[in-house]
C-alpha cells in the first residue's frame, strides 16, 4: 500500500469515526485527532442549521420582495431568541464538559435536565408576547403596511414555535459538552431534511395542501425543528449516550439552575448585545428601501451558511477547553484553541476568495436583480474582508465560553458592537452617504476589532482559573 493510499484511508476512517461518534475521550492523545473528531460532526451540524436560512430564503424569494424582507425583519428580532438559546447552550456545554472531564456523569445529567426546564420556561415567556404583537414588531422594524399585511403570519408562527429553536440549540449544547457531537449533528439532519421537503409544499401548495405563501416557510421550519427536538430527547433519555438522564434527575435543583443562570448570563448577554446591534444595523439598512433590505437579507443568509461551519470548529474548541480544564490539563486546552483557530482561518480565507470572485453567480441562484443584487454583492465582498479576523474571534470567544468565562466576551461585545459599531455605522451610512455599504464596512471592522481584543485577553490566561 502506498503512503498516499494509506493517508486517504486514514482520513476516511477518521471521517467515519467522527460521523458515527465512536470516540468519546478527548482529554488524552493527539490534539489534532481530537479537533478533527469533534469538528467534523459539529461542522455538519452547523451546516444543517444554516441550511434552514438558505432554503427558506430560496423558496421565499420566489414569492415576493416583501416576503424576503419579512423574513429579514423577523429574523433580525428573532436573533434575540437565538441569543438566549445560544447563551443557554454555551452555559450547559461549559458545565457538562467540565463534569465529563471530571468523570462526574451524574452531575452532568443533573445540569442537562435543569437546563431543559429553564429553556421551556424561557420559551413560553418569550413566545406569547411575540405571537400577540407580531404586527407591532414588524412596524417597529420599519416594515411598510403592505409588508406587514403579507408577512405578519410568518412572524406569528415563528414566535409561537420559538421553543423548538431554544431546545434544539440547548440540547445540542448538552451533547457537544459531552463529546456526543454526532447525535447533535443527526438531529439537525433530520430537522433540516424535513424543512427542505416541507418548504415548497407549504409555501406553494401541493394536491390537497394549500399554498400558505411566506407563512408556509414558518410552518415548515417549525415542524422540522420540533421533530429534531423529539429525536434529541429520545437519545437523551434512552440511556445510550454519555449523558444519561433518568428518573433520578427529574428533580428541580435550584442550586444547579442558579449555577446555569450565572454561567449563561454572560453568554446570553454577549449574544443579546450582538443581536441588538444587528437589529440596529438592519434598521439603518431599511432606511434605503425594501430592495436594499432584501439584498442584505440574501447576503446575510449566504454569509451565515459559511460562518456556521466555522462556529462548528469554534464549538469543538469550547468542548476541548471545558473537558481538558475538568481533567486538570489547562495547557492542552490552550493548545487546542490555537490549532483550531489556525484551521478555521485557512477555511475562511478560502471562502472569502470565493465570495469575492463569485458574488455575481451566487446571487443569480436566488434570482436577484437590480438594486437587490447590487446591494447583496457589495455585502458579500465588503464583509468577507474581515474573515481572517472572524476566524480567530469565533474560536477564541468560544474558548472563553467553554471555560465558563462568559463575561469577558460579553464585555468585549458591549464595547465593540454598541459603543463603536452602532454609531460608526450610522455615521458612515447616513451622514457620509455611504448608505448600506457603510453598514457592511462596519460589520467587517467591528468583528476584526473584537478578535484582536479577545486574543490579547485570552493570552493573559485568567480563563484557566474559572470555576463552574
């Protein structure tokens, strides 16, 4: 057997192991191997999550410009719910990873159950007002009367089904912390596969199924995610995964809930801060009309499609940090972060080159024309200039979160995204007349600045002493 054939077979073997989730020990052995085995299913998971957005906007773009703009406005506000979901998932990932590193699986299961209870409460509290005031939300975001009339049903359904968003993130955070990333990946495969099938059925209609227009996208997405959550719950409670939630865990433990709230507060805070800044940026773009907003919405979905795989690598770093700190190996945790960041940079530089060269063909896929296409192309080309810094910022930020230090990234986000990005975006777009291009420049600049500050603070090493 030649050396090249051996290498190919070895890579293929690692790929199969990663997708099947056969490896459970990541605190010893090769760090590169651990990164690969965790990253592959997490990247696949994030690709599936990002496909929700891309598939929805692909089909919705065939309905109307208002329909696409509705999705953009709704998603910008739903980012608050995504922020809470991701913040809670970061907390449970950090706690579960630390307990797994300590080999204390019972406490890991306790944390998992308490996190689910907390998520259900949050989903109910957020879903009811979102459903009732959906039209007001679209209006506050700059939606015109005809847009609100056409899209309010979509917004109502998305808010009513927000619990499926929170739970699918939260429970996948449990599996990622445990190193069971393949289960998290498969739950998204199932959810997204259903969404791809149901989207055209519910949007355009088929046989006895009526066409619901843009509302159909919300029905399909919520249904797909809900089935994915059922799959997660099956594996969480059937006793076959590392985290085995049984009847002995079905007890409300206020101490554990308080611990999760403390750890998640920083995570929720950092994503709420960033989400609020995104809402403001969308509001600024809406000043330049529905075409500009639609172009940005399509570009944002395409960008998310590439950044979420990078989040998969960043999540792998978070798991490695948590488990290795639990196992008493902080140096191994740090080495895992720098190696993951390097790989992530190589990936995103490649994506940036593709975006810059092929921006026009990419937008032809979505049938975009005129101002919609021009705005979207500018968004892709300008934002991708910050991808080198994006790569390190994502990994280092998640490394802080994986250690349980969620407050440091929150403080960085507050300064960079609120005190710098928001006023600068408005100044460039409105006062200097750069319009939407000013917003796109600020996105690349702010995330690059975030990465530089995060790297500086990470090197100080205080995250190694955080207790969770």
